């Protein structure tokens, strides 16, 4: 039996796809920004001289990296309301995605921190910099230059992982795919269109990563 593609059958649902793509993009961007911020804090805690800070940070990273994102989403959306903490679908998805991604972000950022010579910390202290000033003006700019490539890969992972948000009733691209597929019975066409949308979003991030890398390293190449 030959299968004939009929994209015309799902044409009427395309306007809803743009709204769903906007939800996916907004969710991904917010999760990326928040997880980078949390990841920075956790990474610094993991390198702290305080045993309590190191233990707490390590426990967080291991918990997030060894717990499926879907389970985290279910806990936030279904379990926490039983404790009096209620979130909208979007907020629950954002919290779950951010917490999960921050575990991976922390390890990426920690690897960049380890690559920084310890003498730079000592030099900053000698100049009277506080810890916050040292990280903000000296250390983190260098760290992000070192880790920009794996960080870009993690950004793409966040976009792909956001597809699980449909499990907690977020009307994103994955939700559109499931709804339109079951309504039109043109599952292959619907899944193919959704795949193209995720591909475009991920490649946009990849192109941005390449552009940032070119700006970061063009001066370095000019001095060779």
C-alpha cells in the first residue's frame, strides 16, 4: 500500500502552528536564561571552600542529571499542588525545564571555571576586587569564551527538551503536532512539519553560536 503525502489536509491548522512555535521559543529562551544564571551559582558553589556549599551543589547536579525531565515536570505540575503550590502549565514547564537544564549548565560552567588559572583570582584579590566583581568582570567573561561551544549544544538540547512541555498541557509545537495529527489523521505530515519547526529553531541557535564564536576568536586568529 502506497502512502501519499497530503499537506493540504493540515493547511488550515498552520496558523495555530505559528502560535505554538512562539510558545516553544518563549519557553526555551526563558529556560536558557534562567538555567545559565542558576548554573553559574551552582558551579561556583561546587568549587567553594565550604563543604556544605559543595555538598548542596553536587547533590543538586546529580539529582537533576539523574532524574528524567518528564518526572520533574509531573512533580511540579501534579505533585506540588497537593502541597499547596500551584502553577500554570507554562510556569510548571518553565520551572521543570530550568531546574533540569541548570544541572547540566552547572557542569559546563564548572569545567570552564577549572580552566581558569588560579593566579587570576589572586591577582583580582590583590587589586581589591570583591568575589562578585572578580567573577563578573574577570572570570566569567573568560569562562563563557571557553565553553561557548558546549553551551550552544546545551541550548539546542533545551529547545528539544521543551517538547515534553506538552505533557503538562502547554500548547507548544509538540502539543500542536499531537492535536492536529489526531484530528486530521495525517500523522506523518503533521510530525514532519513539527520536525521542520524544531530543526529551524535549533539551526537558528547553531548559526548564532557560530557567529558568536567567530566574533570571539577572530582577534585571536589575527594575531597568529
